[in-house]
């Protein structure tokens, strides 16, 4: 039995899949003189799923499911085998779960406005990692604490109440809710499941080790870019301010506020 994984050609991308199935043993065959052939004498009940292996991807769990990653644009063997059994009926079902990274920007004069400001105190940027799979399944592959950032927007900034200088230079940084106001521009990038795990781990690391806020080199934009790159999304490393990132996303969207990238 073969499974076509679909998707667009993207080197190395793998998505999370649920493989399920069942098998029933043949009780045997006996000669039936009436129809002049060997006929089945009957079937046993459905077998214990933990005795069933799907292709080369492992055994089904007690719930009849196996979670694994499969490469896009491929045809893979998902023929089930059963411990100690040669003849059996079977069925296999499968479902793909996609993952994504979204970058958000709030700008004081968003596109298609043309006003640009000089400096680093204009706007805000933040990000979100998402997955179609239930969070309890993602936790099979990632630290539990990292999965608290799944399907939730997060942003980097300075800790409230820290420091007295207007630019908050060198004060304690913090990963927190975006606090970015309205969304001026956003772009969603579909990523592989390994990219999702890498991005969640990056987000967890910033939560645990936020460092010192710097309005140029360690600000909200730099962490959006780094989070995306941890997931395999090549955002421009030349963006330091929310406005420049916002314009880059706008252009990548085809001059619209909201876009997606496969």
C-alpha cells in the first residue's frame, strides 16, 4: 500500500502525519464442493493494534494511531505487517498536519501609506508558531514548556518598569504578549514540523534567557527574524526596525497587508 504525501516541492520539508489502521486474521480456507473452490472459513476480531507495524515507521499505539513525519512530494510504503501472522485483511488511513510561522508588524503609517520614520521607536513586531495537530501530540516531540507558545502570539521587548532612559537601552528584556496594537502587515509561512519544533525551542530559550534589551540589536524585530530562521524561514537579516520589516513583508505579500508563503 502506497501513500502520496502531496504538498509543494520544498527541499527537506517534512510534515507531521497520523497513520492509523487495523488488521483481522484469516481463520483459514477449506474446500467448498458446492462452489468448487477453497473458501474462507471466517475472520477473527480486530487485532491488538500494538502488534501492527506500518511500513518502516513503527508500531501503532493502543489507540490505533502512529505519529511520524513524512517528506512532502513523495510516495511512501505504508503496508502494515502483523507480528507472527501471514494472512490477514487490513486497512490504513492517514492525515497530514501542517505547521506555520507568522510574522506580524504594527506600523504608525502602514502600507500603502508612504510616510517613513527615522529611528527605532516606531512600531512593533511579533510572531506566532501554529500547528493543526492537537497540542498533546506536539508534546510528544517538544518540551512541554515550549508548547505553551504554540498557537499563541508572542513578542520581545523591555520589561515593564525597568530603567528610566527613553529608549530603555540595556534594561532587562522579556518575552511577553505582543502588546503591539493593531496588525498593519502580516505574512504566514508554511514550515516543516521540524521547523516548528526548532522555532518553539527558540521561543522557549528567549523566555528563559531574555538578555538585555537593545533598541537596535536586541529588539522585537531581531527576534522575529531569529525565530523565523530557527524554523527555516529566511527573513532578511538586514531589518532592524519594525517599519523596514513591515515594508519587506508587504512587498513579499504582493503589496497587500496579509499574505502566505508555501
